[in-house]
């Protein structure tokens, strides 16, 4: 089978096998995939339809490692495990399964300032979604608060929850096989060099990193520099700890 690699750039030069790029959404995963010349959301609609959209959003349909492994076996049917590069926000739920099935797999977690994420997500009305991963499950501390939370608070929760989910999955992955990348740094030569060194993939079209990522045509919410003290407090109550972990605050 021909290697599933670059459509525009990214020459496989090392021992790279499976490289997975994931994040919260609105965090630059597609930009990173273009740099590596891989897939973005490989068969994602199939996985969404089969495993996500028909499930009870208030319960975890992937609560055992066996279930998570089943999804990845289904998703990765027929891939070339020596050259497969893919990005999808759904991988936050399956990092441990990918690693168990592919012990040499590498992972990149793309992160973005949570306040910028909230602004983008509000414009896309993510707080109105009633799907697994977008609302608290019954055992989550925010479950009983959800209906009284405003759009800022709900999207702050989504950002915090999804990053926590990803970090939990990454906890079993050896340090040499995982990398956290701030999308705000993606156009720096230092970051591009670190991506090449980590992945073993030569990035041929570095100028792709200079293009605007996750640019909305319009916003329904002010930029973070114009937030009120109350808005910042509402955000910090939910996501402040995670912001500090990533070095944003």
C-alpha cells in the first residue's frame, strides 16, 4: 500500500510510524497537519456517525479501554502504520488506545489560549451543542450547574475538559513520544525545528505556519483584551488552573 503521507509537504525521513495530532478544536490541529502533509480528520464523519452522535451525551460511551481500542481498530483499518499522520479532536478520547495498539506512536497536543478559544467557540455556538464531549456528564461537578451557565462559562468548561481528557490520555505515553505545542508559537523557526526533531518528518513548506489559523469571518464576542473583570473571573473560575499549567497566565 502506498504510504499515507504528504499531499503538499512532509518527507518521511526517520522511524516515524503513527503520528497523532489532537486538541480541543479551534487549536490549530489542521495547520499542524498541513505542515506534516498528513490527513486532517481521517474518516472522522464515519466515526462520529457510528460512535458519537447516537449515544447519550450525558454518559461516556468509551468508559473502558476495550471500547476505546475497538473504535481505533475500526478507524485505522487499512492504514500504513509506518507513515500515518492524522489530526482530529476526537483523538483526545482515544490516546491510550492508540498507544496500546501502536507502542511507537507519537502524539502532539495542540493548545491555544483558552480565552481565544472561548471567543471562537462562542461565535460557532459550541455551547449549544448537545453531544458527548460538549456537555458535562452526570458525574461531572458542572452537570447540575450547566443550565445556569452562560456561553463564556460553558465554552471555558469545554476547553478545560477537553485538555484534561487529552492530558490524562497522554499520561501513559513516554515523554519522548509526546509534545505540547502552543499554536501561538507555530510560526517561529524554533517551534518548526522542534516539530521536525520530534517527528522525524522534514517540513518543506514552512510558510504554511505563517497563515492565519482558525480565522473566523466574524465574532459575536469581544477579544480577550476587552473582557470585563467579571468575564475574566468567570473564565478563571473554570479554566484558570489549566491556563497556568500551559503557561498562559
